[in-house]
C-alpha cells in the first residue's frame, strides 16, 4: 500500500510540475491563459490530481484534494469578480472542504466508512457558518436590525429540541 501511495504522489507532482513548466516555456500554451486572471486553475488542477489519486487507489488523498480544489475555486471566484473582501466569510468553507474529503474517503474506503458522518457534519457546520457570515458581512444596516429576531428564533428552536428530546426519554 505504501508503494502505491508513493507512486500516485510522484505522478501527481510530475504532472503538476510538467503543466507549470509547459506554461512557462511554451509561449503558445501560456498565451492561452491570462495567467493574471487564470492562475487559480493551476491550484484547482493540482487538487483535481489529488482527487484522481484518491479514486485510483489512495482514498485518503481526497482530503488534501478537496481542500486544494476548494481553495482554488475560492481564489478563482475572487480573481474573476475582484471581490477579495469576500475572504471575510469564505474562510468558513475550509472546514467543509475537509468534511467533503472525509466523506469521499469514507465512501471510497469501506474500512473507514465511520468517518462519513463526521464529514457530513463538518460540511453542514461549515455551510451554516458561511451563510451566517456572508449574511452578516453583506447585509445593510437597516436589515441588520433583524438580528435579535434571528437570535430569538434560534433560542426557541433550541428550547423546542430540548423539550422534544426530554419527552421521548
């Protein structure tokens, strides 16, 4: 198994280095991409190579693959839109990328299937934090006056969950 991991890792690094070298040395290939705006595609491609490695035989490569691909997608969005301030809430997606990697690893490696629920939980928490922070940083102050209503709603939900759980016991 260790030999297979080192072969896959070596192939990933060779492919990544080859693509970067090709972009640097062949003007026609480099000219196809406006590197100033398309550079995140290299990060996404590197993450994709890790994900391919996970599918081919080393499922644990799905974790770094999903993190690298996710970060590349965030950078690609920010580069194209110019919305670099979105990092104030985009960082909340990183635990979700880890969760996605855990979920994929558990799906591919049946001996580690117990990590799938943990991955799902991380994705849900990450998505919730992302939405919460995105709303907080993008809403106008007139809408921000509704925050107390959100807090009241969350408190009522928690009380309801606690009451429902105690009645079933």
